[in-house]
C-alpha cells in the first residue's frame, strides 16, 4: 500500500511540475510564458491531501486527473515538435497516477474492511 501511495504522489508531483515547466519554459504557447500555466492550480489545491494519503482526495482526484489526460491526448495529436512529446509525457503521467490512485483506494478499503470484520 505504501508503494502505491508513493507512486501516486510522485507521479502527481511530476505532473504538476511538468504543467508549470511546459507552459513557462519548455514549450509555451507564447514566447516568455503563457497564462495556461495556471492549469496547475487545481493540482496544487488537492496536493496536501494526496501527499497525506487522504482517501477522499484520492477518489476526487481520479475525476480531476481525467481533464489533464484529455488535454495531453488532444495536444499530443494537434501540437508539433517538443510540445507533442511533452503532451505524451503528460498522458503517461496521468495514466500512471490514475491506475496507482485507484489501486491505493482499493487497497485501503480492503484493509479497512478486513479490520472491521476482525472480531474484537
């Protein structure tokens, strides 16, 4: 369960860093940076819950992360050059996060139900 949490939290942090770096330095839409870097704000808002391993935050984040997956898929198809590569990295990070977050929630629920079933 710890490995699932670490995998989810690390890919979540890498995604947030990618979003900022992509729009400000690596391949911004406009020279000098883009306001699209603000797309990281929803990630920063839920980051404390993800880092602490809060189940409710993990459940909610699996819905939020789909927006970033969709953006990565669209930009991987429509952008060219390095921006397309960054979009593919975003798709991979969101997929790894989604799978590990779902697995973490299921593992926590299994542990909780096993603890509830144990006679006192």
